[in-house]
C-alpha cells in the first residue's frame, strides 16, 4: 500500500485479492496545532419565555462561533429549578444536566460554528412581579441574542424592569420569536457583552378571570316528515339550541309551506315576521358569563309535493335557520305500498343510516301528547265558593271573543320510515334530500296468487294509512 500527500489532497494505492474484502476507514482531518490552542468563542442566545398558569415554558436557540481552538462541548448556565426536556441539533450527540448547568457534547469537535435548540420548563408564580429566567453562555467572549416574554392565558404584562438589556421588536430576534402573534409579548435584545456580564429582567403580570364566550348554535336538529301518496306532507322540526347572544332565531320555510305551530322551551308562541318574509322566534338567553344550557325550539308546518307514481323522484326541502347546526337527523314516514330509496350521489348532505336515538336535550323533553294534556284539579281542593264563582262567569254574556291560543302539534309516527343523518350544516343553508319512491307491487308478476295475497294486505294498510292522514290533513288544509 502506497500513500502520498499533495496540495490538492491525499492519494492511497492498496492491493487486494479477489477473494478477500477490502475495507476503508476514514475521519475528518484535524489540525493538531489548533486542537492545542485555548478555546475562544462567541455566542448568540435567543429565547422565548411563556408564562403559563401552572408552568413556565422556555425555548431557546443557541449558536456558537469558534474563534480559536476547537469545541468538543459547550456549557450553558441554566435558571434555578429549570428542567431540560429536549436538546436537538445536527451536530449534537449527547447532553447532560447538573444543577444550573447544561453540557452539550458534539459529534465532532467544532472548528467554525454550530447551532442547536433546547426546551424545558420551571414553576413560577402565576401573577405578580416575576424575575424572568435567562439562559446564559458564560464561556463566550461576546454574547448577543435576546429574550421575548409572553403571558399564556388570560393576562397581560403591566410593567417591566431590565438591566443589561435593550427593548426591541420581536421581529429582530429571529424566526422562533417573530412568528409569535401574542398581544402580550415583549422583547429585549442582548447588547454585546461577555457571557458572565450581569443581565436581569423582571415583569409584572396581571391575571384575569376567564369569561364564558358568547355562543349561539344548534347542537342537534331532528326532522320528522310524514308524506302521503297524493303529495301532502307534514314536517316537524325540533332544534336543540344553546344561546346567550341572540334575541331571535330566523327561520325560512319552503316557499309552498304553511306554518302550523311553533314553540320555544316547551311554550307555544306566535312567531314574528321579518321584512324579508322569514319567521322570527324569540330565544331564551342566559346571563353573561354563564354557560348556555340547551333548550328546544320546535316548528311544524304543512307542505305539498308531487303525487307519487309507480316510479319517480322527489326533492324534500327543509327549513333553513341562521345558526350553524352540528348534526341533523331526518326521519321520513311514507306509504307502505311504496319503497323509498335515495339516489346515489344525489342525496345532498344526508346519508342513510341505522336509526339512533338523540343524545341531546331533544331526547329528554316530554312528548307533545303528554305536554298538551291539561291536568284536572282535585275535586276536594276546589271550594264551594270557587264553584259558585265559575257558575256566575258562565252565565255572564261575553262582549269580546276569547283569544285563540297557539297550538302544539302531536306528530303521528306510523308507517314504514327511512332514517338519514347529516353533519355540519352552515347557517342559512337549506337542507335538501332527493328521494326515489317506487311501487314494487304493480306489474305482470301480480298475477301470481301469492303476490295478490300480499298486495291485499298492503292495500289494507294503505287504506288505513291514507284515511288517517286524510283526516289529519283536513284539519289544516
């Protein structure tokens, strides 16, 4: 094996046999004379201090520039009680902590410059006057960089006192600090000085009690629809509303719909009419700062659609509201003589799913049938004087008619049904679903005696169904 050094590099000639491996090993050339020189370096320390409710988070970016000698490791001075969580960098191989000191070991001795980051935490009081913890590079002949302080949570920095620091803009301290958007952030620059020079920073932190955010949304909407074969349709919409911001809920019915009844939190109401023709329902409102509890808003209306034939398609449009809806359930009752399906890709935001019970306040509200039933007073509790007064009122001639009170509708759940669900309906969006009704019981195959028996049973159910719905609809139409 021959070896020769030239100005451009080193040349090695090795001879080997065909059946034996040839192994090479190398390492970076080290200036032996430089390794014997005393170490001289400069450093830049940029750190971000986040003052939290429980703990204070510190992230720092350190860069060292070697002026003389080589740095196999570097030592940092840490604040009292600081716990290092992570040290990372392309040239870092290991790190070790001692009380108030961190030693970072490099993969190879640093001859020019190296950069690494560290993160950790310590406990400080949540408010009052605080001494900001600083990470220092005591071995540096010249230390620059800076520190930024921000308050995490509801609070702000009232006052600050700095020694050996200069107030600066956050954009001047590097990407790690300039990317922060906190309104309570203050930044300071390290003037060039030795790593052992005195630097200190104290801030006054004021904390505030977090208040509940004003909210108004619908956490769940349940739609129940009853459709007859001649196109008459009854729709009941029930919304679980949380509100401590809005006075009214604006509802837009389909163009051909007629309102039947409305109620808020179990009380029948008469909705108002907005200039654009939409309905305004007064909402319950919680006090400022309280968490909004859900209550039920209910609207029932009659609508018309095309009559069902052997095959066809219909579009069901529901009410739109000016609040976002987290999730929606739609239950469609139809005639037993038809089969109801959703066309592929045309069912809007709804999809067919197995039936599931509501998990919101809609499940906890009593049924309308029981809510509408008046409670008869006990016979024993009614005095003779009360009975006499009531008899006199009956004999008195009324000069003005009695005021009609709002009604509440008992929705009839009967017949086969199709259940659909949807999520995240935006405000003022009209929920729409396309349906395909088809009659599988008509055609040449009905000549079969078995099919005729089945048809008779279905027609019997259809008669009951149509008669009930007809009587039900005549009360409104």
